[in-house]
């Protein structure tokens, strides 16, 4: 499957598939170029015969949400340019972005003055999503893309997103960014907006320190368990200032009821005068990754889209019918309307 389509032009388009970026059990992502305009794209290719019903339903859910976001002109979202469907394949043609936030952090290429504007854009975008009753549920640096030059922020991968404010879908997302109430084994429904807020708090730590606060949200993780038990491990480990620690604790509050909402996060972060107890007002992510004795963001492939869309890694949750409420594409049409799912 990986190389079969290289050199193929998508039906009724000028899009030529030039290279395989990555291939997984769920999809293959190709680099594509419009042969007339020379504009690059990413194309997510899914073979229909290889999809389970759950995967197929999840795909149509993702397409519907992305089209709705486009119709609502939501800023800072990776644009779904078009969907091309054949008897054997479904192709999602996506806006091309050169780098993701994960690579920008781990490769130390983010100028210090861009850190807070990036975070502000994320807060604004998530507020807009939540106002539309759309909850991402997989906020992490790998799903936050940056355009070259302008460094405009683009939120990507809506495969785990939902339109339901309350969910029973445990283990949804990456355990490094997962709120305590979402962890596998929990039985109580959780607030999806507050879960997004927690994940955004972890991304804030990533931006400011260049590191993860813990390897994963599990009580077997020493830093995570110490934090949940109320110890000041973030300040002790990272050297954060007292005022920034207070802000982080308000976002990474284990109790979702008292946790900061996404709308409250940016005003609190903006008010911080000093992020570290040092002469520098904020730590630059260009610092050596070994400078702080904690869990660095694990090394991964540098290819932007290789970490997106192709498979569900260990301890990631796939789309479930129970959470989505959709039993078929037709039922989904009833929710979003045919216009939202119209094939270009």
C-alpha cells in the first residue's frame, strides 16, 4: 500500500502524489503537489476495504467536524481542502504545514518572543471550538502545526474530537497530556472542555520549559504521583516562579470542577511577570534538554505528518460509537447536515 499510489494523480484533480510521508495500520499520508499551481498538500489515503466500521465512522466524524470548522471560518485550524472518494479509496486533502510544535520545541528552533503568542493563539482557537461545542481531546505538540515563515499556529487531527460536552470515553488521547479523570480505569463521565484545558496546561509547560512535567499521567510515574499528592514538584524540578506555579496549578488542577477553563487560562498566563526564579523573565526552549533533570519530550521522527493520522499508538483511544453517538454516515448527516459532509 505504501508505494502503490506514488505517481498517481487523484481523480478529477491536478494533485500528484509524490512521496510517502508515513504509513500505518489506519492510513498512509502522502506529500502531494498541484501540478498546475505547484502548491504542496498532505493527502491522507485510506483504503475502504481495510477500515473497520469504527474506523470508517470515526473518519466521517472527523471529516464532518473539519468541514464544519471551515464553514464557521474558525482560525488556526489545519484546513481540509477537499475529500476525494473512489470505489476503493478515501483521500483527505489537507493544508500543508512544514513543522509541528513538537519538532520546533525539541529542535530548539522557536524564538523566545514567539512562545506566548503561540500559546495565545491556541487558547483563542480552543475557546472558539468550545463555543461551537467541539472538543478536541488530543491536544499535544504533535497536533499543533506551524507554517513556515509566518509561524502561524494550526491545530490538527480531529480524529478523537467530539461534539458532546460530557464523555464516557476513557483513555482518549495521549497519557502524557491526559487529564486524571480521563485515564483508563475511571468510570465517571468527564467534562471534555476541562479535559482540553488540562492538556493545554501541559503544552504550556512544554513551551516554557522545553520538557514534559512527567512521562505519563499514571500513579506509577514518580513526578506525576507527587504532583497529584500536592507536592510542589514543578517548582522544585523546573525552578518556576511562585506566580507561574500558581497559574500552572490552576490549570493542572486534578479536580476538574475547580480547574481553570480554557477561557480563563490566557488572562492568567498573560498576567505572569516572571516565569522563573532567575534574571530571565521566561526560559528559552533553546536551553540544553539535559539542563533540567526531568522527563524530556521523547524523541520521535522529525517528519511533521508522520506523527499524524496514520495509526493509533499504544494507549491511545480510537473512536467509539458509544462516545460519538453516530451509528452511520447517514446519522451523522442528520446532525451536521449534508452541506457539512458534501464531497468537493
